[in-house]
């Protein structure tokens, strides 16, 4: 999923966590291989269930260890730097495009950055990250 996928990966989301969930669901589906389509629906909730990732602890730990004092709670540039990702305007525009930033915000980097920061945190929360309500 591009840059947002990289963000999730840096925070501990992704294949490492999806694989155990899929493996846990697979034994349930294996005994009745006669009707694989019928089995897909009952196992879907087990795979869709998202475990909470302690994003805040990870980000705070990274911030403590970082050589710069980064304002990652308010700045998309600092959040990307904290995660070791490219934070240039080009990278942010690519991320904004990936996440569906409205065209009117794309022309104003300050508005795009604010939209992007809020959207990234919301999407992290949607994927199971424990983002506090005051940051959303």
C-alpha cells in the first residue's frame, strides 16, 4: 500500500500479525474442503478481527531515543522523520494522493500537511492502533 503501508509496517502492523490470524483460521476451514466458498464467510470474522497495536508507546519510545526533539503529535513531517521515512514535500504529496487528499488541499502544503497528519492517525486507529481521541 505504498507509504502508508510503510508507516503501518514501522508501527508493527502487517504481514507478521496477519499471518498468525490467517493460520489460526485455516485449521477451522480445512476439515470441510468440500465447500470452500461456504467456509470463507464463517472464518472471515477471525481474520478481520484486529488486535490493538500499542502505537503510542512505540512512538513515544522512538521519540525518546531520537536525536531531535520531534513534534510528531502535530506534525506529519516529524511523524514521518520519527518513523525513519522520507518526509520531503514529494513524499508527503505521494502519501496524500495515496490516502485521497482533496484536490483543494493539495495545492496548499500547510493545509495538506494538517489533513495528512489527521488522516494518517485516523487510519492507524482504524487498523487497530491505540491513538488517543485528542489526537484524532
